[in-house]
């Protein structure tokens, strides 16, 4: 009897906090508008298709692998062959929900086709000319047929972006314990996880930024996360880093020895070192953590917040030492694990081959 | 002033040699065309003067695959010194994942052209290097990425400073250095039988080759387009070169053929029916320019097979044969081409002459050791 009373009490506290705090609510993830099934199916093939990269060497799943939480499991992501990237590859799980895309929010989240385009055409990612891969796709009869079914026409640059976008919208959390809990199934969270939830909303203060259905305020904060020393010690990463900030028009990029984050986009000093709050959904599947991949485990992340973050001139005033006990830290981690739903497993399809076409009938 | 001097020098040399050659070998139509002769000193643009240090830097860069998208494809990948500074395939290899669509032209003596690529798309060695390194089926390099790579190589930083006086290498300067190197990849007259002959060594050409020279300026009419020291009028002609059947069969070649039509901005109706390389048409979008290509030099042909924009001819014998037939069928075919009625001996004579335009031994430069990356020091800027 007593546990039930306690859990009811906790729920009451939670709901009370919710109604008072508004934006700090935790909510179940609302379903996205279902994309057209034929476009999703085509997008799945294209997601795994290396002919969408400049040299045919990599595909979306090279850095967003379903088997490693739709990221690549590395602190810093690999870039285009001959390059190395300079930030952690973020999971694609629930990526379609963000208002801004990327760690620095440089693209509008509502415009997912442009996010796909950026990955395909940028020199540090897949470095392909969209006009070239459209012609490649036209050389594959199965794809010609699938484009016809999905879009009523031949393969094009734009339709390719739309198809991958449709697929992205299906890479979302399903059946997460937290969502069952928020819908009233109090048994969906263990006692320890419920304790973690209380800490999350209270003493640990996580909810200040990790709120809403996505558990992200969709804003930008500096935490003083340690940089990855490879950024400047590994020539291949430093090359990509400098090129990136030059193309953003950020001044004096060759002398940066920190990732400036949002500053690269806004060129406002106050934005130096700020990064977009990532969703905590599926977080137990998406190690390592932070823009620099600095933390290998959720325990490391919790310990970092418990210390009050790192050193940074722009560090958010929301970050301060928490004084968590070992049990509280464990409870928080347990709660974080309840944010993962059923694994979203997609098998890599077999690629259809190029075939000759009738010359002159294009 | 320097260019003017050079011009008069070339003119005087040309007149002198032309007089000699015409008097000795070829009465008739030869006099209407710039005369053959040894190559003059290589023309150098005023905004990219030559220096040994620049050439040495350009040589490194020519062989450096970091000047491509995925660090796989240096200039030398398609312009291999051991393969006549081209490839030995009809159609050049392309960037990984792609095939090119044209024959790789030799770097040898390219410094003398005023127009580059098979359809004269660019007008300097500098812009040729840039276009090839960034073209999506060639080098697929991103200019700023390549520039940052150069800045990450301390040896390059040092050499760019020596050569160009800059603290940071720029990609445009890399193209200038590569162009300067290209201007050293030229035939030397003392190595070329025809040039030795033109300078007065009667024994440098066999009797066959001498007859071939006369034919080239007379009955065979080669001189109409292959004239001047480079043996090219640097202009555009349609010969009705037959199609290369690889475009019927190879998916990757078909992809690139269509892609070229897209990026060159042809009308959709032209794209939909595209089945061949339209040459100069892509630049002018004039139907009368369909199938026109820039006349290539006849120098160093011994080392630069296969021939024509689509590499459709493996041997010089085949090339002579198609000219003897008056070229192939094409609505835009040059009126300069007509059946020649060459005898077998005359064809052999022409071949002997053509071979006399090549160096005795191929000009080969070995790939150098390339300098490596190193972490970059931070230097606060004022």
C-alpha cells in the first residue's frame, strides 16, 4: 500500500509542478504527421545509399548508424573521406522535432529537406553535387520505378531530399517508459527512476533546459564542456574545423582553440561556446555525449553537472554545483534510461545495381 | 613589352622557318597558314612570372592528391607522366565513383594553347588546373578545404611564402604554381627529329618523314588546322569523329554524359536526347557548334594514344584512315575535310612525319615525396 501512496504522491507533485511551470512540462512525444509510405520506403534505400556521396564511399548511415543509436558511437564524427569532422554526430532519433538543426542550430528545423541537402553537398560531409546523384539514381531502374511510385516522376535532387526527409520523420521514439508514465502508467518507471524524475525536476535542475516533449528547451547554453584535444592536434580535424568556420564567415577562425558553437552562426560574443540543448530521449543509446563527445557515459555527464559544469566565460547561470549523493546520481541515470523507447531497428537494404540505359533516351 | 618582344621574335622565327620549309618541301597551300617550326620560348602570363621555386612548388602540388575531394586524385592521376602525361584509356578515369567522359589530354606543350580542354572551355593553365581539381567528376575538390589543407603543411606554408610572399597559402596561388610547372612540361627542340630538321639538320628526318611533311602541307591538307609551331590552329572544328561505343554500355559513362548536359545548361530537349559530346555547343549553345572540338597539337603523339576527344582511335594509322575517308558523317562536319585518296605509301609517309614530331624519348618526371601535415601553431592576430 505504501509504495502506491508514494507514487500517487509523486505524480501529484509532478502534475502540480507541470501546471505551475508551463513550459517546463514533460510531455509525451506527439506523433508527427505521417509521411507517404512510398516516400518513406524510397527514403530508406537512399539513406543507406553510398552513391549519394561524392566518391561513392559513404552514406548517411556511415555517421548515423541504427546500430549505434543512429549516431556513430565516436566522440568526434568521421567526415568525408580524406577529412575528419570536428563534432559529435548527433542521433537522428527524433531529429525531426527540433526547431533548429545541428549542435549550433545553423539550420531551421522545420526545413528538413535543407538539413538533408546540407549533409549531402557540404565538403565535410558527403561532398556530392545533387545534379550528379540525380543522374546516378536515373541509372538504377529500381529507383526510377520507386521515384515514380513515390512522386509520380523521375529521380531529381529535390525529390531525393523529400524522400530522405520522409524517412527521417519515421525515426522517432516509440513506447518509451517515460511516455507511458506520463500517460498515467505509473508502473512504467521503476522506483529509482521515479526518484530520478523528482531530482530531474527539483534538486538537479535538469528540467530548466531539458523540458517539453523533446526534453530540450531548444535553446543554446554554454556549460564549459571540455574540448576534445584532437580538434587541434589532429590536422585532419583542424582543417575541417577551419574550413567550416571560414564558410560561415566567422572571423579569425584559424586562431580558435575552442569550438565557438553558436557564435559561428551569430557572430555575437555572448554566443561563444553555446550549443543547442540536445533532447534526452534515447540518450542511453547515443553515447558518447556532448558536442565534443567528451563524456563516455551518462554517469560522467551527471558527475559533470554535479560539479557545476566546467569553466567558461559564457557559462549559463543555471549551472551550479548540485551536491548530489551517490544514490541520487544513480537515480538520475536510471531516470535517463527510462527515456529510451523500443529500439528503432532498420536493416540496411540491398542496393540495386546500375544498369545501362538506352543512349539518347533520357 | 616582354610579350611584344616575344611576339616579334616568334614571328621572325616563324617567317624564317616557314620560308625554309616551304621552299624545301611544300609549295602550294602551306603558305596560307602559320608555318611549322620548333616551338618558341613558352609564353608566360605577366601576372604569373616563372621562377625555379614556383616551378618546384608546382611540381609538388601537381602530384599531391590532397588537391582533390577525398585526397585520392592528384593532377597526375589523369595526367600521368609515364602515360604521356595523360592516361592510356580512351576515356579518362574520373573521380572515385565516377568515370570521366573525355580523353585525358596531355600536359606536354599545353602551355602553348590559348584554349584548354577539348572544347576550349577555359583560357589559361591556371584556370585549367582549378577547373579540373574542382570538377565533380574529376577532382571534386572544395577550394576552401583544399586551401586549408595546404595551410596545414608547414613545408607548403614556407614555400608559398618564398614564392608568393604570403603568410598563408591560397588555392589560387596553388593553381599559379601548378601552371608554372606545366609551362616546363614542353618538348625540347633538340629531342624532336622534326625540330632538328627545321633547324637545318637534313638527316633528322627520314625520306618517308620528309614526304609525309610535304603531304601534310599539300595533298593531305593537315596544315589547314594543324599549323604553326604547336601544329594546332587553336580553333574549333567538327570532324565527325565516330562515337565511342562505351557510352552505349557503361552506366557510369552514361551518368557523366547526362550530368555534363545538366551542368552546362543546355535546353531540356537537348538533355533528353543527349547521346554524344556536343563540344563547343555547351559553351555557345549554337547548333552550328555541335560536335566542334579544339584542334589538338600533333606534337608528342607517339606517347599520347588513344586519340580524339573520345579516345575512339587507338592508333595513328586509324586516325590517318579516317581523314583519308574525309572524316565521318556529321551534319556539322568541317568543309575542310574531304576524301584524300592517299596511297598506302602516302599513309606510311604521313605516319613517319607525325612520329617525327615526338621526342626521341618520353619526358618523364618522377613523383616527388610529398610534405606532411603537422598541427598548426596558434598565432594571435593583431
